[in-house]
């Protein structure tokens, strides 16, 4: 198994244990722009959470939580199947201790998400920028369509300075970004050049 960007598996385990022992430890994550999310992702998919299962990773000697997504709409890459399973470091040790990584997204059965995934089964979090690579989809009955929220369930209004901007209540004209509009933005960005010019 490859190790993430030069980090050894024992390092990831130590990081997890420190987070487990010291809940206030903050996971350091680089700020990601929308182009970062799109171009760094190996797979971008919209799907529904249909499975949450913990497993013991023998090679890393750590618990892994496997998240399975179905009803996929794949916008980039290839999942190779009708379902996609992503492995997140975290869960229960055999002795009952719980490994929790600060900033790791949490999922609910049946929820619909957009995942910007990279390094699955290699990195401790298979999302670009951890929580930044996860968007949540909900149905807006007033508009009669699905809208997009960030990991913290805040409605996204669109892009500002190449980053997701959340809806501000004081701005009356703002409306949440629809899922179809997000898919169009992703498709458009995939056609753009990326990196230093």
C-alpha cells in the first residue's frame, strides 16, 4: 500500500492517537479553491450514503470507517462500479478506544453528497482538503430543486474569488446554488487549465 505524500503509516497512526488523546488538537489543512477541488480530485461524484461500516486496517494497525455511496452521478474519473466506497481513518480500536480525527467529515445514512475524492485507501482522508472536498445536497421545497450546502450544512450561494461563498442572511437577493448549477460549474472548470501559468 502506498503512503500519502511521503508520510509513513506509523506517522498517520501517531497523528490519530494524538488526536484521540488530545481532542483539542487541530488538523492542519491547506485552504482549497474551487479549481483546486476540481483538478486535484481523481473522482468527483454525486451519490447517496448507503453504507457505514468500520473495519480494522491490518497494515496501518488502525480502524477504518468505510463509507459506501450509491445512485452515483460521476462527473469526473471512473468509480469502476455502480457504487463507490471511500476509506476514512477513524473508528473503534479492539480495546474500545475511539480514534477521531479533528475536521474529518461525518456522514448520515441516506444523505446525498458531492465528493471531491483523491487518494482513496492511501490518504487518511480520501477527500481533497478534508471537509472542503465534501458538499451536502438537500431538497429546497420553496424552489422545487436540490441545493448545495457545505460540510457544515451552510447553503452555498456560489463562487467568490474562486472559493465557495455561503448564503448571507442579510443579502436579500442571494439564493442557494442548485445542484445542477454546481455540476455545470464543475464541467466548465474541468475544461480550464490549472496550475501556475
